[in-house]
């Protein structure tokens, strides 16, 4: 039997071979190189999952759709192919939708495929099982949304979803598949012909030569140029070109969080450890796959020094990103590989390295900052604080640069980002543009599945709670994931109290919780540690063995600060209420 022709009716009266919606969906996905699906089973997609598995697609079943969705999203980021999340209707769809919206916000290619209930009943609002107008709800939260009503359109529907997810600025796509579609039967040969193999799903977008000339002029006139690398640059997988751009231009760079490791953080031109000075004192800034959103203070304000002191050049595949916050004097619209390659061609015709005093200023600042931090990272005390614990993990990643670091929390996130150097591209996965909690276990599962590399998930105790049930998934699939919980007994700190004395404070958890026991419940390894040395030993053991491991790292409950590094965004009441 061919890959696309499945015998549905085996009775003697059957004349032609037939296929159905189930098989057509699977064949369409396989034809387009989809190898893995992340999801949660149930009506009407239980059989779809089973049949995908039988047909050789890897199906990773989660405990909650949001985590499956986050897995799909980060699979998309890591592979440049759309990550697929499969859910049931209404509640399952809604659970997956947060991840779809987050993927869209972060420019990760992902397709949320949800089963849905009968159109006739939904549209008359007659109360079907899990009734919901899912397409309408998904639309404002993703890049594109499609519904397929006829088996003969499945090929086109899947093709459109794939193209929409990965072409141009990548993002989330919703594909609505009503229950009735799956059992629709059609002639197998016609079905096979209806499938579409997407050719050149994310075509190169070549920048205009005039845009390149303009950008090079700006860079040549700069006295204190700076490159900012964003996660778009990491996504583009143009690693050698990006490295050449930095090294051949001699321009220092600052990596955004998920662009860390695109060049090693120890690179002589990295100004990561002198970030504030680099942003404030630079005069011309080349943004490569990084938006001037809140994470870059919208390109203005104190962060960027004197008003009018900056000229921005921006490389981005999305034309409308230009001038979104401040004027972009040299927009370079195209894919990062093509744009950087064109800049390098232009530079080859004549280029002078930036003034030495600028490089020296940043190097001095960087060395001073690194020296200031060093003693904090070496303390071997108990209870641990964030720095002493992170000092141990920094060494782990230095010794195992191919491991993938997943990171979420507040202090646990902000301090780990600064302390843990990354050495290879796309090894740091975190909360991204929204600063969303709950990505941890979904990202960890997909990182392990998609890359086969060991994963170290460094999680605030609160952050972990958003996806913690997936430790069962990690054990079930026996993934090489080591979770370290920075257990400071709460959100930001573990010291809050209820002024009335009635309840626990709103930001604290059960004191002395032992998250390691959760892992043991499912057959994984659980370890409780109280010193940086113990922590390092436990992580090394986990990574050597590849066994699912959860390490509960006891952190001083008083060590953190409110909202980590972004306390300035946290409104606080200044009004004292009279009793
Ligand atoms: P960061 O948070 O690291 O600063 P952002 O998510 O804000 O990064 O920005 C990523 C940018 O990269 C987006 O504007 C997106 O359009 C762009 N982008 C994504 N992929 C590519 C690509 N292949 N070529 C060019 N730009 C890209
Ligand atoms: C979906 C708000 C930001 S950070 C955080 C919360 C709840 C947890 C911080 O505590 P944690 O880290 O993880 O223990 P630490 O080291 O500082 O103690 N809901 C969502 N996303 C966000 N960002 C929040 C709530 C938040
Ligand atoms: Mg905490």
C-alpha cells in the first residue's frame, strides 16, 4: 500500500481504494517533513494521534496543552520548521492558545491544530459537546487562521498553514479541523493528488542594494558603533555570517537573551558584560533581528543616553518593524542571511575598523564588571544565594557548552542571564518577549526531543509550578533533562506575610517544599542540595547519566528582589490607608 493510499473499506464490494480525513492530514504533514507532534489526546483527535504514531510521526503526549504548545513553539524556533501542537476542542484549544499567542509574539513558527465541534451546531449556538467558535477566537492572537471543511482541501489547508508560519516574520498559525472532517472519505488517488508539498516555504528575501549602501555609510561614519543581536538572528541560522559580520567589522556587540552564544559570551568583541555603557555611549546601532521593544527601552530614554545621540540601522524581515519606536535611519529589509551577506560584500570593498578607544572603553568596563561579580560567584555558603548557586551552573555550561539551558523565573531568570555564559547558538531558551512564566517544561521537553542534547532547566520555584506536572512527561519519555529549582520559597522572595495574620503572604509558598520528591514519584532522580558544591555535583551526575533529574536547590528566602531586574515596571501604591 502506498504512503497515501489507505484501504478504508475492505469489503468485496469496494471498487476503488479510499482514504479519509485522518489519513489525509497525516499524509499532508509527512509530505511536508513534519516528524514530531506535541499534544494532548481526546475527542475528536485521539485516533489522529494514535494513527500519526503508527505512521512513524513522533507524538509526544503532555499533561496540559499549554506545555505542548510551548514545546511546539520552541521546536519551531530551534528547527525553522513549524512546531505542531495538537489539541481537542474548546478547553483544550484555549489551553493551547496562550502558547500560540506567545509563539506569535516571539516570532516562533508554530501551528496549533485543534479539533472542533460541528459547524452547524456551533453557528446556531445549540450547545454541542465542547462548542466554541475557535477560528474567530484564534484569529486576533496569531498570524493566520484557517479552517478545513472538506477532505479534498486538507492538502491546501496544511500547505497554507506551513507557509504562513515560516515565511516572512515567523509566527503562530491556527488550523481548525472539525470532527466531521476526519471521517470524510474520498478516492485515494484523488486524495493523494490533492496534497501539496510546500516548495521553498520561507523564501530568501534579498535586501535592496541601496539599503545596503545606506547602512554601510552609517556604519562607516560611526565613532562608537554597536551591533545588537536578537533572537531573530539566532532563529535565522546564519551563524557563520553573523560571526563574520562582527569579526570582519570589528564592531562590538551586545546579545539579547536568546541570542547569547551566537558568538561565545567570552568573545573579545562581546560587550554583554558592559551592556549599559554600550547602549548609552554608542552613536550608531545596528539591530540584527532584535526589536526596539520594552526589552531595549523602546530605543530611547536613559538607557540610550542623550536624546538624539543615536542613529539606528535595523535588519529585519518585517518591513513594518521599521520606525516602530524611533526613527530608523537605515532600514534593511530582508532575511538575516541575505542582509548580512550583502553587508559583508560591501565591507569587502573597503572597511576601517572602529576607533580603538571605543573598543578599549568597552573592554575596560567589561573587565571591571566581570571582576566585580567574580567573588560573588565563588562563595560556597549555605543557604545559597542566587549568585553562589549560579556560579556552579556557570561552570557546568562552560564544561558542557552543547547543553541547552532553559530559564524562567524573576531573580532566577535575570541573574542567570547575566551570570551564565553561553558558547553556542540557540542554547539559551527563555521567557522571551512577554516574560511569560510556564515555558519551562514544554521548552525542556522539545529541546531534548528536537536536538538530542542534554537540557538544564533553571527554574524559579514559582515559574516551575506553571508547568511542573510535565515532570511526568519527562520521566515517561526518559528525556535527558535536569531541572534545577531555585527554591527561595516564593515569588521573588519567601518572606512576605499577610498583615492581618490570617493567610500566608500572597507571594510565598509552603516553606521547605521538596520539589525533588515530585520527580521521585515518577521514577526520576530527585536530589536536595544546600551548597554550590553539592549543586554542581548533582547536575554533573544528572548530565553524565542522562536520567531525568530534579534538583531542589535551597536558596535564602531573603535573597531575591521584587520583580528581579524589572522592578521599575512594577507599580506600587504610595497611598497609606488610614486604619
Ligand atoms: P529579541 O527579543 O531577542 O530582541 P525580537 O523577538 O524582539 O528579538 O526580534 C526578533 C526579530 O527578528 C523580529 O522583528 C523578526 O521579524 C525578526 N526575524 C525573525 N526571523 C528573521 C529572519 N530570518 N530574518 C530577518 N529577521 C528575522
Ligand atoms: C503567565 C508574573 C513574573 S516572575 C514570576 C511571576 C509569577 C515568578 C517569580 O518567582 P520565581 O523566581 O519563579 O520563584 P524568583 O527567583 O524571583 O523567586 N503569570 C505569567 N507570567 C508572569 N510573568 C507572571 C504571572 C511573574
Ligand atoms: Mg522563587
